[in-house]
């Protein structure tokens, strides 16, 4: 009766703590119970069997038997000959072997390779960028996964497709650390991308964690969408060779269209406002020039996403025989026009300031004169009254004579 009650209690424990497994390769979740069967062992005592363990907890093979009882709280042999690990840990990874003799005298062996795992929390993207710039490397963000075992891997996705680092347009900087107490892993993966000019105005990125064990589904982060900001392209200009030199009939002049270094640019040439029917090229070479080659030359660079941009024109002039004035490559158009316009505006503002100052000075002077006028009038009236009061006295003195 006592043996039956004990067997019933162990059946209840097994039903609560976990299922009995019989595969040779076993994966068990950290912190969960694990029961390993010993094939051929009698279900009830007496039993002839022993378990041998070689794990991270042992320096050599550890032997357990029904008579030997339990090994602390790490493992114990159940009445039916199975081995119970109440709470599997990283140190329990290793090899487990059981050798049993059946009641018929037949020897049976069981061997298991145990590997543990821990599913981390959902990965997340920290410090995401607000926008991206084409043509230069941009940091998208850092994907972080914490608390997993084994380490596993992080993968980046863009527009639903797996991103494969190539060291050029896509690169990834990875870092793996391990907690000193729990032994669990933290993974970090920083993504750098170089968007192409003229590409999509917005790009979507996400990250996923793939466990280091088979038959485990990947965990995905929420997607982030970043705007691709394309700045206004730098100004295109034409350089002339020979620079500042004289050009005569039969000479050679080289015009070079200077643009940002981009292989995707299409460069065409214009003379006197009319496109030249030439193959796209950043260099225009004029050999054996004649008077028909005189004119204003400019280049047009087509930027992806921005359309064409025309350079300021340069003028090519061929010297007349016996003259020394005309020279090739005199620049005209937008550059000098802008400077002249700025100088004209500044000059106009200066003249206006002088005129306003003169007007204000004249008004203040007039007001001062108006204030002084009444004072002068009062003084003149007082003087006149004094003169009138003094004039009768001589007359009276004359009348009082003999």
C-alpha cells in the first residue's frame, strides 16, 4: 500500500512538473522540470540501474542510483527509475546516460544530450534616426535583444526583405555580452545604410531575433519608417582651359563641367541656349576652333530626384588677327550677375540711408529755428517798449527850461 501511494504521488508530480521525454537530443527551458526515462528499468523496485551525468556541474562523471538518493536539489532518481531535474539550468547542459537490467536479465542503455534555452523578451530598436540622407552612411538605429540563451542572432529587414551586409551600402556593427550571474545573453546590432540618390522618399526598417535552436520562431520588432531627405545639389560650374589664356583660330579649348562625384549623373552641353547633339560627357573639347565656335557654353547635369541643373555660362571668344584683347573663358551669367545685383542693392540702401539722414537733419534744424523765432520777437518788443519810455524824457527836460 505504501509503495502504491508513493508511486501515485510521483505520477502526480510528473503530471504537474512536465512530460516524460524519450528522445536522444533534448531541449529544455531554463527553470522548468525535466524527466529522463531509463529504458528497460523495472517500473517498481527492486531495480538494477544507475545514472551517469557529465554536465557543467560536474568535473567528471557523476553516478546516481535508486539507493543513492538525490543529488541535493539538482537531480534525483524516481521510483520508476527515471531521472528528475526539478529546475533545469545552464549548468545542466551535457550528457546523461542510464544503464539498467530488466527482470529477464537483459541490459538496456539510454543516452541523452541535453541543451537548455531561454526565450528573450521581444527585441526593440533604440535610438532610431529621424531621417536619412542619400549618398552618405546613416545610422538607422540599434536593435537590442536581452535575456536569451543560447545567444541567437539579430537580423535587419527593409521593406520586408532581409538586409545582407555588404560593407558598402549596408553594414552592421554587432556586440554580444553575457550576464555574469544568470549567463543569459544581450545582443546589440547597429545598422548603417547609404540610401541611393533618387530612391524612395521613405524607407521602412525592422529587426528580428532568431533563437539558436531549431523549431523556434523568430521574434520581430515593430517597424520604423524614416524619411529620406535629399538636399539641394551643389552648384554646377564650367572650368576653362587654358584659363585666362588667349585663343586664336586653330587653337584648342577644353571645357570641364564640375559636379559632385556621382557616376549616375548625365551631363549635356549647351551653346548659346541650344543643346549640342553630343554624347553625355563632363568634358567638351574644341579642336581647331574657328569663329563659328565663339559663343556662350554651359553644361546641364541631371541629378536623380532633382532633375536637371544648368551651370552659369562661360563665353569663348577668338582673338581677331592683330588684337590681344579677347580671351577664352570669360565667365558671364549667374555668378557675376548675382554679385552685381548684391552690390547694387547695397549701394541703393546706402544712398537711401543718406537721403533719409539729410531729410531728418533739415527737419530738426527747421524746428530749432521755429522755436528760436518767438523768443527773438519777444526780445524785440521789450526793446521797443524801453525805447518808447525813454524818448519823452528829453522833451520834458527841454520844456522845463527858462
